[in-house]
C-alpha cells in the first residue's frame, strides 16, 4: 500500500484520506515513526517535519511550489521529484496585468489629489509631471507583450494578453510549438525585447538565465519599455537596470522579486527610484494557500497509482 506523508499543507490530510481510501495518509505533525524508503512526501518548504522526512529518504517528493533554486538539497534527493508547476499561474498573471495596466494608465502619477486648474482640465488627456515629462493614458490593444519563459505562468499571462488584444511574443528554451494559438515564439531574449512594450520575466533561475537582463540587452529596448519580473531577482543585473532607468524617464520596472530577499537595506536604490515599483514577492498571493498545488498533487497521485507518467517532474541538470 502506498503511504503519503503530509506536512504543512492546509486541508491535504482530510482531502487525501477521503479521495484515496486505499492510500495510507499520515500527518507528519507529531509523527515519530520511521519513513519508509518507498513513501511519498507532500510537504511545505516551511515544514520542519517535512524536511526531516526528506532527509530520511523517500521515493517521490512532491514539492508544493515551483522554484527549486533555494530548495534544501534533501528535498531534491528523492528518486522522483516533482513541483507544482503552474499552480499559481492565475494570481501571478493577474499581478502582471495589474502592473501593465498601471503603466499604461500612468498610475499612480495620473491620480489627482486636488482639483485640476481650469474648467476643461478635468478630463485632460495629457498631464505634465514635475520633472517636465508629459504622460497620457495608453490602450493595451496593439501593444507588444514579450514573455521570457513560456511554462504554465507564461502561458496564463499570454492568454490575458490576447484577451486585451495585444501582440503576444514568447521565448522558451525548447523548440516545442506554442500551445496557444496567436502566440508567436522567438528563440532568444534578444529577439524578444525588440519592439516590445512590456517584457515579463517568468523563467526559472539557472546558470543560463542568471544576469540575462544586462546592459547589452537593455540597450536594445525601445524607449519606455516596461520590465516586469515575477521570476527571480538574479535574472537582472541591478546596476544595468539602474543605469537604463536613469537614461529613460518613460521606462518602468515592476519587480516582485529582487536580490537578495528579503531586501533589508533601507538605503537600497530599489526603494527610492521613482521608476521602480517593488512588491515583496507577493505576486502568487490571491487564493487559498496551496489550494492549486493540492489539486495538482491529487491529479498526480492518481497517475502514480495507475502507473502513468507524472507531470511536473524536475530535471535537476536543468534546474527546473
């Protein structure tokens, strides 16, 4: 009989017990027995019991999150390691479009805190800022959305882009055709950034993606590019980013991630640059914690029990 050990995933024990009566489901909280080497582990990265179980050795470790660059080595030592790839795609995609709409509608600059001067200034289409720049609202329709990393998150972002009438272009590591009609694929981030209005980073941190957004790449950007990072802060060279923003007053960087995290230095330029909009790695929030990851695990457990290939298997040589 298959044994699944659960740690720190809300609602998992009750749901698994109900849906899988032929599986032994054990809550790691307070468990003091042995962990068999053929066991399945489904535990939060915040669960100390989950880490201890991983260290003892399991057959399949089903990680309820996506990025593995900061995972404890024990969590990657199982015979099979899977992740919840794309489980948080919807809230992250919504976050991305919150930033895109804010950029195009010039929020917060276009908000008013006092009556505008003149009778006809109320519905003025263009506004002059204190630094001399003029801004006006723009429509998303017809703008180009570039997506670097075309997994579950990138594909959900693409769907929203198409719904807004955007020209959606994506870049992925493999030569697999696009799963979404209307999305054009390119083979490099250099090709992706050209003529792009909004560039979204949602690729994993690997040796090949570290520092990929550098001065050379940003030098190819069109004026006013909006750079959005929901991946890892290590994909961006911070000094190159700062120099680029200083040289293009219409550009914007919406960053949900940075390096290091947490960013504890109150003097960091990221906190004080007018063109940087930083959030504390919160783009994934917006639905019950780990609910989608639990859905994915249940579907994968059914595959496991019936001998079918699992989804979300991690290739440790690639880093994702």
